[in-house]
């Protein structure tokens, strides 16, 4: 009869543990949904700046590399 008591105690412990895990998971999701959304670093980035006026003529004298690509630098200030 002692073995049956231990089995019953183990089943109770496992059942209580499962209920606690389910309740804690539900509360976590509820609290997470109620919180304000968090911003990530990549969401706060500035838009890509546009090229300055006349960039085509400034790059016309550049020599292309072996792949046919040209690298131009602009300084605005």
C-alpha cells in the first residue's frame, strides 16, 4: 500500500507541476501582449540618403575595375 501512496503522490506532483507551467505560460503571453511593443535597433535606422545632384558627371572620369564597376566618393560638407 505504500507504493500506491507514492505513485499517487508522484501523479499529484506531476499534475500540479503541469498546471503551474500552463498557468505561468498563459500569464507570460498575457503580460507580453499587454506591454508596449519594443523597438529594435534596426527599426530606428535613418533612410538611405539620396545621391547629390550631378553625380553622373562626377563619376564619368572614374575608371571601371575588372568587373566593370565604378566606385565614386562624395563629400557634401
